[in-house]
C-alpha cells in the first residue's frame, strides 16, 4: 500500500511540477533560481521533494486503507467471506468519496493560506478562493471532508457495495472494517484539524519557584506597525487596552533610526545608531556579524535572565547574529531555505498536507515564508522556547530554576506582503474587489505602483489592516495565557515596532526604508508597562522625542540591570525613566537603507545617487549556509548614497545626496507631519542651525567619515 501510494505521489508531483516549473524568489518567479538549485543545492531540492512525497504517500496510504475498508464495511453474511476478492466496480463510490474528502480538505488549506498557492495555480483560482472565503471557513471545509469518511458507518448505506442479494436482512456491518474507517478519520483529523494556539505554554515555564523579586522582561515588537493604527478608535482593542492600562506609559513621538528590520533591531538592542553598530542594511556579510552584539540581551543574560527570541519570517535576522539569546525560535535566511520553500509550494495539491497542523513540524522552511505567517503560530513557539529555557535552568541546580525570563517576541505578519491567514485577509476587503491583490501585495520593483487606482490602494490598506488585526487578536490571547500562567503581572512589558509603513500617502508608494519624509515609517508606538505600582515615569504620556536607541538603557534601568554603557553624547541611547533634563531635549537621527529598484518617478528616485537594483546588489555566501548578503563591493557606495535626517523640537532636516549635489529639506513636523511643504528657503536661520547640529551629530556617530563637496563620505571610499 505505502509503495503504491509513494509512486502515486511521485506521479502527481511530476504533473504539478511540469505545470509549475519556475521557482520564485521574494515572491517573484525567476528562472535563474532553478540554475542555482541545480548548481549549488541539489541535495536540498532532492531531500525536500522526497519529504513532500513521503508525506503525501502517508496520506494516500491512509485514504487507501479507508477505500478498502469502506468497500467491505457492509457485507452479505450468508454468501460472502471477509476475504473474498471484490470486483473493481465496488471501489468506484468509495474512491469518489475519498477524493472528494481530500479535495475539500485541500481547498480548506487554500482558503486558510491562499498566498501560498498563488504562484502555483491557474489565474482564475485565487479569485474563486477570495469569493468563497466570505461564505465558508477552513474549519468547516475540513469538518465536511472528515464527515464524508463516516458515511459508510451509517445504517442503510450499502451502496458502497455491489450486493449479490436483495435481502436487506442479510446485510451485516463488519465491525473490523468499520473500526478501520473510523481510525482513518481520526488519523486525518490529527493531521488536518487546527489546534488551539498557546497550548504548549506550560503551567509554570519560569521554573518551580519563580523569583518575584525581579521582574520578567517581555519585549514585543510588531513589524511595520504605524502609530495612527494604534490611535484609531476601536481598531486594535487588545493593544489599545494595553496602552490604556494605568501602569503603562506611552511615548508619543518615538522614532526609529533605520526603517528596516535588521538595522533597527540592532539599534534597539545595543542603544546605538546603525552608523556605530555597523549594521546599516538588511544583508550584512559574515565579517560584519562575526562578533558579540553586546546590549540589553547579553546584559540580561549575564544578570541571570533566561533570554528567548521568538519570531516568524521577518525574524530571520535573529539566527544571523549573536546578541545573547539562550534560545532562538526563528527561521533563517539562506538559499537552502528558499529552495525548500519553493519545493513546498510547487505542488498545490500537496501544500495542504505540508501546512497541516500534524505535518508542518517536518517542513520548517515554511516558517520563513510570508505567505505562511500567522501570529497564532508564535504562541506555540513561545511555549516551546520558555519550556526549553526552564528545563535548561533546572539542570545545574534546582535553585537556578527561579530565574526570570527575557522574552523578545517579534510579529511579522504586518510586514509586506501583509499575507495574513483566513479570515483576516478579507476582514476589511470589499467582497466585490476584482483583484489582483486578493491576498498579498509586495512593493513593485518597477514603476507599476504609480498607476494603481483608488480601489487597488484601498485593498492594499485593507490587507495591511487585516494583518494588524490578526496580530491584535493573537496579542490578546497571549496576554490572557501569560496572565493565567502567572507571568504577565510581574513583568516589564514593552510594545513597539521596528518601523512603520508607507501606504500610498501624499504621492509616496508602499513599503519602508526608501525615504525620510513624513512620519509613517519613522514614528512608531512605544508603550512600557511596569508591574503594578512600580512605575518611575512622571506621567502616563511622554510628549517629547524618544528614539529606538533609548529602549535598551531604559529597559536595563527599569529592571535594575547594572553596567549598561552610558551615553557619551546625545545621539546614543539614554534612560527615558531617569528624569534627566537631557531627556526633554533629545534629537532623533534617521537614515534610509537599500533602494531595491532604480526606476520610477517618485521623489526619492529623482533625488538620489545611482547604484544597481537589488538583483545585482545581492549575492549568496556559500561559505555560510548560502546566506543572502550584500555584495561587499557596494558597501561604501550604499553609505554615501543614504538619505539622512535629524528631528529636533518642531523641525526635521533631511539630507539628500543627489547627482546634482547635496539637497537639504526643512519641515515643521508639528504643523506638517506629512512633510509636504519644504521650508528651507523661507527659514534660513533654522536651516543653518539644524545643519550645524546634524553635521556635528554625524561626526559623533561616524567619526571616520569626512566631508567632500558637502557629501558625507565614509572612510576608504
């Protein structure tokens, strides 16, 4: 049975592979990746293909057992033996029911995670899934598929057999065959029926005797979370309830240094801007990462905390650097992972098995796929990570089991392409939306996004809002679970974002990290909850400027962790709870990251220094698991080309190196938060003062840089 099932799986894989032979990279089909698979990682492709085939062979074998049993579950006792060979016609109806059952379950997978299927199915299929998603649920479809398998057990259903007697009184139920049918349904239910999230969080993951004298630290970051979404009344009730808690302080003018994930996280961890951390883009090579990134995590670890990082696809940064985490539950970013992802998504009839609750543990590369991002998955990872640290803590001595925990939890679903699972992708969409962005939308690497009409823009925003809603619901569940386990109340809880998101406002397109105008990508929420009655903040709202670099020294101070490096100047992180007069007069520095494209007529494409597009900038590092890195020859050029900004008081200065020279812009961020009115020409005195402060700050964070015809040039360029 299993051999025939395996051969059938291979045959169907061949058919589907022939129809979908072109793999994809970053959501785009690219023919060159196929050559890379064959040349560098044939073993990854072959092994993943075999894993998919074996998983499908198991499912086919289970269905085969059901077909054989369903064909014999009713028999004529007086004329048939249990072992009589049946005519082939007897198997037609059971086979039809089994195929229908699997197709219903498979369609449930497509409804739950439709973005996984878009690149591998005919163009009409996503539109059908989108329409049907308003009228059914994945759970309902799976239940219907399983109920079909119970039909043979009901009395009066002998049509599964071609009976040789007209006497119904002689028809008997074969209990052995009936139990096999029921067993198959139970096995398939174990594979396909979703589990409630958070079940793996143990009753006391902090050990048998938690130390209540020291607070836990729970650091939650939501990728691409904009402040205006938190402020929208009733939109994110769980996050808003957290903000409105009497023990929570909210920072209203909180800014990130680099609005891209990797450099932003390093800034938050170390309390230093990217110019000092030397991680200034998403794809640093091994030499830039081959060191300890000492900061709040390593300090907590040395102070007796058990340190944990949990994330999904955008958290692929965590395995790529060492910051002091004892346990990391996050995917990696390497060519082998991308290859396995493509294999897992190449066979749409099999994808429901690969993504099923019972099988997904064997296909870990999907954790790095945006199309499979679901915040509820992270709750189980939190439980696994906390349990692992609890076990490790008790090995040396039971006395160490009372260590508090430092948890960094990073939600990725709100990062583009905003591919949240059902029902969130259609939660704010119009039922009549014609496509093509039914389930996800990546920023275009061409100029296409400049031609989107309002209906398309509204759909992109709806996908983003749906993704945030999925995170908010998961956050509510996580809070309830951790509170029930006795973890939440004795914790310092930080909720923030690594950056915001542009969503086609004021002529700007989609994404983050490309420019510094407006506050959609630079200004993000920061909320800090203290254990009840222990807050040191003078008010529940802080109206002054705060920076991502201030987070680490603030957490260290609140938790009583000693020896966090003191700021040597104003552009290094400071303790926001200190009450120092310096806190009321902070300046926030920011810089752009990599431009993925060199086309388009948006302002930053017209006002920049030119370098190649992303396909030429990136390369694979075969010496380190095929990690995707920036080609080293472009490192200096990238730094020279960066736009930079400084915000102080009501003013923002933007520095833009262009082909025609350096351009400065000046904006009143209070009266013009979108930065639509450049006041550089009419406010010369302010412009001069801001330029002086900006250049002095750059000299502090980048002491080896030099000025060349007003351009900021790194050492060695």
